[in-house]
C-alpha cells in the first residue's frame, strides 16, 4: 500500500470512528434530553397518542386529557383555567410543556418517567394503552379562591403555607391567562394566543409568586432584622432603639424619614416591640447598621434566602446584597436597597415564626399516583432550617399580634381570633412607585396557615396604597378561609 492510499485509509477510519462516537453519544447520553425537549415534534406526536395524567386539587381535576377524533388522540383541558394557570402551566402541541407542573413534572404526566417503568412494561404485556400518572396537589381550593377574589383585577401575588408541614395551600399570580388557548389543536389560534401573551406588557405568563423580577420586601423584612437582633442576645422586645423623626444614613447627609413624617415614640426611643408595631423606619435603619451586613445576611439565609428550591417548579432565590456600604446596610433594615424576595420567601419567613422557629420545606405535590391509583411518590414534611429559636419565635409572634391589634395591620383583624402580621410598603425604581405587602399567620396561638400578599402599584407614582390598606384585606380573606378548612 503506497503512502497516499494509507493516509486516505486513516482518514476514512477516523471519520467512521467519529460517526460511531457521535451516534453513540446521541443514542445513549443525550437521548433523554432530546426526547424531552419541548419542541421535539416526534415526541409530541407520540405523547398525544397516550392519555396524559391529571392534575388534581382536593380530588377534582384542574388539568385533564380528553379523547378526540383527530390524528392527535388527546387534547389537554383546563377546568377553572385562569384560577390555576400558573400552577398547571400548559401543554401545547406547538410549544410543548410550558410553565408550571406541566413542565416541571412532564415525564411523570406523560408516563415516560423511570418511576413508571413497571407500569409501561405491564401495559406492553397486557396491551393496555399507555397512560401518564396523576398529581395530587396540596392546594386548598377555598384559600386559592379567597386570594383570587380578594386580589380582583390588581397585579400581584399571594401564597399560603401550612407552617407545620410546608404544604402550599395557595399559589396565585395576577394577571393570569387561559391555558386552554395554548392547548388547542387549532394551531393558528394557538400561535396568535401565544404571541399575544408574550407581548402583553402585563406579563401574564410570569409566575409572580415564585419567579420573575424579584420584589423589594419593604417593611416585611423588618421581621428578619428583628429576628437577627433577638438571636444576637443583645436585644429584647423591650430594648430601646434610636428612632427619632429622621435618621441620617451613615457616611452621608441623606436623611431617612418615618412613614408620614410621624414620630415612632414621643422621646425618640421606641422599643423593638413598638418599632415593629408601628413599622418604624428610623429605628430599623439604625438597628440594621448596628447589626451589620454579615449578621443580616446570615439571618436571611436561615429563613431561606439564597436557597435553590424546587416545589417542584424552580423558585428564584431571594437575595441580600453582597457588599453593601454602611448607608446601604441601613436601607436594607427597612427592606430597601438591593434586598429582593419572592412572595413565597416572605410567606416562609412568617411560616418559620409560626412554627416555633422551624422552617419547613415548601412543596406543592402531595402524591403521585399511577393509572391503578397506587402511590408511587409521596411528599412528607421536611425541615429546611432552624430559622430562630422557639423563644425568639414567640417574641416575634407577640410583636406581630400587636401590629394587627393596634398597629399598621388592623385591616387583617378577624373577630374572635388573634392574628399575627406585618405590613410593608416597598418603593421601587426611581419614580416613586411602591408595592403593598402583608404577611402573617393565624390563629396566632395555634397557627394553621401563613400567608404573604403583594399588590403591585397600579402606577409608577405612589398614591397611598399601603400594605395595611390594600394587602392586609387580601391576607385576611385567605386566613379566614384557611382556618375554616
């Protein structure tokens, strides 16, 4: 064999080797990923020929598959569509599994998950048509409905948790959308609906409860600051703080006023408990400066900040700024500067306080059942962290009760029941807009439900929508529904 032929043989061998390696890689390493990509039409056609599992709330299907007479054997239907849209997401022939549980647990609903291997094997042997598994959710329909009705047409979000277990009782984001418009087999109308939703400036596809652009928590973050102060051992509820009419931010000539320009205490020395009750800005800015960024960041982490949570949808981690200067640390004391949270995170803070300082991992799926109704996966309570001591939780609870009984959160009062809560009004941007917050739990003596509500500012200019005025009534409706369940 002469040299040119030998070299050509080497090239041919190398090419065949590369081809074998590439096909092996595709078939064995990346096959699962390629198969589950939302835009894989071959997989979509295959899955449309099997019944997709239902998603259930309190035994009622909020997402189900319905047989058709078309080449696509099944169509996805969403009952009470806009009420649960951000929970279910959508299943579309054009866009695949989009948002919510349809995406997060796609393989289970489609019946292709490894946990359903034996079911698929039995189906093949018996000749039964393949079928996905169903998801039983933790949501309480009464609490979900109460949040939606109380929010009305306003932008915002609401979350409710069982503080004893971490079970999510309500998960609401507004504005919502109709998943049926995206699951239709009329592909032209599906495209039109998708374009309309993605171009809508109100961003209805964003799940504001767990993702999207995070919010400044405003004065609800004062609970974290107060927790850090109590946990340090240097402060008690009756410890006096510096809290005059204004506070000069460290290293600057900028003064921070209290809400409405009011004094927190006639002598400018409000206690920690009083500062929570009236939501005193000056005392909490001073207190944050005394505690320092490291202590506040660590306390935030104990409440779940920075955690990569899957409920099973991915939750955007809440954040405390990495390297703030002294003035910025003071501003974090009132939940401003670059402190950013999801409503779920704020509910987790209240939940941990309600549960004697123990933070439970939030979860949305109670159980997964196969076609024979056998439980193949079950979620139980799991501790995420010890946020604060039981004594600190008790002290914070009493402070939060005073907020509702005689402070900034009286709109959350429920006759015959002690309610614990905290209001917040969070500035954003540079044009004076402010969102309204409320978080709390009830009954304060035996907590069964913890909530967080944000009502976004209707305009970029604040017009008086405080947390106590617009968010607390939404929370009250949710708390009432949750306690009666």
